[in-house]
């Protein structure tokens, strides 16, 4: 459960850097969006379960609204 919390926290905090550094913040937000499942596997998380698609869409909308 801790791994999921870390990934969600990263996906909520990193996009805020878009306001300070638009290019690098946008790239970092895109990278964490693309690599969230890879990070989950690398850290040994149990996965997001069946709600991953819904959670991913909400977090995508969050960071894309900042770009």
C-alpha cells in the first residue's frame, strides 16, 4: 500500500513544478505518468488493481490541466 501512496503522491506533487519550470515540469509530469506502472513493479507493489484506469484518468486530467 505504501508504494501506491508514493506513486499517487508523486503524480500529485510533480505537476506543480510546471508553474515554476514549464518545460521541465511538463516533461517530469509526463515521465511520471508514463513510468508509474514501471515504478510500481520495480518497488514491488501489488499493483493498482481494477481501479487503475479510473485513477489514471483522474491523475492525467489533473496534470494536463496545468500544462
